[in-house]
């Protein structure tokens, strides 16, 4: 359970696991920082929807980066449907047991809340490998990811959260404050590092004209309280609203397709049908990749759907995000987010509000709750995280964690912590 102090001459094997296009984009600056650190040896393991053709084979985006080398590809999705998520999780545990025994990592780095990452974290915990967890403490009441995220937090040793509220929530789960750090959203660093495309270059790459009448649309299935029929009905309401807005308000649509959740394939098929019908004003991609996605955010009118990106990243561009349904309920939100139900009339009302002059004027002063530069000591987020990981290895890592208890007074907890 306890790791010895490292030799100064031996690099620590840091295994970063990525299972989806979204978390790879967020983690990319950290992955590169680990790769460049002279105290670490990067083990990049790719799994999940990255390797599935029906979700765009986004592993190719990683392969295209000349500065990164994939250490292992662990295929876990053969055929995705509503019934086999648990089977995928079981297969993930079997294959990652073999993977980690072979690679013998000194630490595993994971982000977020997906079922694949929960299984990966379970294996690391069983093998006494310390886990570094990014974006813990968040809440998404409409997704099963809520339970997975908090479970991963309890299995993890180091925590890097996107806000102080989320840091406090991880501590509330019993994790010691000395191992929980508020760094803000790692996407901030990706945005700062990228030289975004010009509008002309973006249009050329997408073969589509992006302007303020263009909205990016990403809709993922709600994984709690929603059957395939419910997913289909909800997305149909969105498509009805989009069709009307395209006709009456000259909106243009760029879809980024759903992820590998139950119902994702149903949503993607409906997108394909819609785009085929309205091919002059709508286009779809499995993945835009960070550069094209953030560049599109710069020039478009806003975002519609239920992706976490609409809550975390879109406000950084001072753009509207129309958040549909319960999937992101519980996350801290900027004033640029408009919430509505999965009902065509409500969605159209939200679009009308977003296009109003009053709302557009308000966007200029929007501040993202996921930006935190105060605690980073003039370092980038990825530099700060690597520094804390090095400090961790410079001392003893004792996985026999004690539960950190909060103080209680008048039935209200008091953290009693100094920032």
C-alpha cells in the first residue's frame, strides 16, 4: 500500500487513460506536460469510443499528433447497445488488469465520470496504484455519471477540481484538503494555447459558412430515467425546434454527434437523417477536434444541447449556451446559460431570448466560474498539476487514507479550512 521515496534517477511511470474525444481534448495540455517532464515517463493508453468506428475512430486525432505516442490501445466496445454497458465495464476491468500489470504505472491519471473510467479506476485501486482525478466534485443529476464521478473521487489520491465549490464537495466526500486542489477547468489552458483559425480558414476546413447565425448542437442521451424511446422523443423535440428556427430565423446548424452512451447511436442516426434533409444549412461531425471546435465557438452565435462543454467552456467565449433538460443539472453555471426543458416551444423560446439585443449585450460582461488563476503561482494548470504530482512522489504515498471528517454545528457543516 505504501510507495517508497523515489530515486532521483528513476522516472515515474504516469499512465494517462483517455476513453473519449471530449476528455482527451481537455487533458491534452496535461498529457504534453507529463510527456515533457524529466521526472516522468508518459504511458498514454487509449480506449473506449476512441477505437469505435461508429463514434468516429477519434484515436486518429491522437495518432496525428507527432508529439505524442500511444502506449496501448485497449479495445472494449465491439457492439454498443442499451443492454451491454455493464458487460463493457466488466471487459474493461479484465483488459485493464492485464494492461496495468504489464505497464506497472506509478500513478494513473483520469478525468471525469464515464463508466469506462470508473472501471479503470476500480482496477487501479485493486492493484494499489494511486489515482490522480481531474474534474471531481461536480454534479450532473440527469446522468448516471454522477455516481461514477463520486466513486472515482473516493478511489483517488490526488484531486484537481474546476472550482472551489467542487473542491469543497470532494472534501465533503472525506478526502483530505491537502490532496484536493482547485485549479479551474483545464480547458482554459487549451484555449489559451491554441492559435484559433481565421473565419475564412475555418469555413474552408468545414466546407460550411460559420457566422453569428450558426449554432453548434451537441445532444447526449440522458442516462438516468430515460429509455431509448424517451431519448428519441427528447431529441425529436430539439430537431423540430431547429427546423423551425432554420426556416424562420435563418439559423444554420453544426452537429457534433453523441458519445458512446446508451441511445447515442439512435441520436446519431437521427442527426444523419436531419442533415440529409437540410444539407444546405446543417452539417454533422463525429468530432470537430479542439482547434475546429474552439474556432467555431469564436465565430458562431452559440451552442444548443446538453453537453458539459456548454456549461464549462462556452462561457469562456462569451457565447450563449442553451442547456436542454436535466443532464447538466447541478453544475455551477454562468449567466450566459439559458436552461429549458426538452420541449420544442421552450427551446424556441430560449433561442429567441438568446438572439435578443438585451441578452447579447449581457454576454459581453459574462464571467466564467471555471477560471481560477489565484492558486497557480504563475504556472499553467498543467504545470501546477505536475508540480503537485512530483511533490506527492517526493513524500510517501500512503493509500491507507483516513476519512476527513467535517465539523458540524447546528446541523450545518463547517469546513473550517483556510484557502
